[in-house]
C-alpha cells in the first residue's frame, strides 16, 4: 500500500501575483518553523508545527495589511481534498490548502475561465471598434468624402477574411482602399479622416451596405 503523507498549500504572491504551490510533509517535526516563499523569493507565509497534530499557518495579507493565522489538524489535512483560504476581514482569496492534484485542477479550471472571459471581453471591444469605424465611414460617404478615380459613386464597404480591416470598393471599376480596423489606434486614425481616395485595382469580398 502506498501512503501519501503530503499535503499542499497554494498562495498568491503579494509581490508578483503568481500563485505558488508548496508541498508539506505530514511528518514535519514538532516546534519547527518554515517560511514559504514564492519563486520570486518573496515570503508568502510562515508554517509552524505547534504540536504533534497541530499546524499553524501565518499569512501576511495585502488586502487588509494584517497577519492572518489559520490553524489545522495535521490528520485533517491528510484527508482534506481542497479548501480556500480567505482574508478574514475583506473575504479576499489568498490561496488554497489540500491535495496538490485538487489544487492543480482548480487552478487549471480558473485559468481556462479567465482566458475565456478575456477573449470575450476582447471580442466585444473589437466589435465596438469595428462598428465605430463603419459608422465613421458612413459619415464620410454621406459627405461625399469617398472618391474613386472613375468618379463613380457606387462604393461598398467590405470585410476582410480576418475581420481586421474594411475594404472600400468601387462597383464600377474595382478600385479600392483598405482601412485597418482592429484596435484603438486604427479607430483614432479613421476619426481624423474626412476624405478617402480609392486606388485602382479589384478585390471582391463580403459586402456591408454603406447606404
């Protein structure tokens, strides 16, 4: 039979923001004190074995600027799957304690959720930028500011395949102009425009009506 006599504590670093997992042996001797440090060498907590079956964890908290102290039964930690560690004043999450596998699993899940949220927010922001650019091009077109060398007024706004640009294309001769539309810098450049002259050529892509 294989006996797993370890438990782990994962703490967010108050200096670099990284979360560090520390493995602790059940057989840590009584009256021992250990400083748990992040990989950036910043001290995250002090682990004290106060009695044969007693473990004390002292964690400096950046949220309320106080020292939190949590006490655990060593035997309980061997059975514990996972438990969150909070700031007792502001309920700010400081880390996790329990089995390493469970901690790694929840950290991986949290990372995936965070990346998903960030991607959603970036997509919403990108869509807003794109719509503002389209609206500005509408305004320029209504003022007669989009000009083709052939003097045709039949001009369409088109999306590139990666949706990072708008193409203005003349339906008569195929002349066009590419307008970058992926970030705030592109939006600021379009806001400064009041006149756009198409370049001779031909590109056919998905249509957006400028009317």
